[in-house]
C-alpha cells in the first residue's frame, strides 16, 4: 500500500520560504514512470496544481508559480520536498503531496494534506 505523508511548518511568516516534505512508503520515488507532486487548495477555492518531480529527477512546475517553486528529492530517504519562496497570505492553503503514474493527469495516491497559514 502506497502512503504519502506531508510534514512541515503550519505557520510561515510573509516573505519567508515555505518548505514541505513528503515521505513516501510502499513505493520508491525513483521507480520508472512515476511522478511525485504537489497540489494545494486555498480556502473556498479549487485545487491548484503546483508541480512534480519525475522518477528521473526532472521537474515540471506550474507556470504561475514557477518563479517561486522548487521541487527536490532525497532518494535515500524516499522523500521529496517543495519550497515556495516569498510567501504571502495568498499562499494559505491545504497542501497535498500526490503520485501520478505515467502521465500528470490524475493523481492516484494522495497524502492527507497539511494546512499552511501565512501570518506575521
């Protein structure tokens, strides 16, 4: 059974960098044809795709967030990390880590999500 678990600070100050880590169990993040990504949902809004890191290590980002996002991985720990810089209250959301198989269309596994608030 594949499981994804987000971890990171629930509160970040404006202009700081948010860092969230997803720990994966039941699968390897380097297994061919899998993508590991981040999706967020601001309060009262729909889901927003942020980006992924592929099994190969290649990364793909949402054009609207590309300048502020970085996705990396630690294969030895089977973890991947999202960094979002220069946060504002617009970045308040529940952040989910997800898995895609073969294409970045529909995620087949989701973490439970973690709430992030931006406030001084």
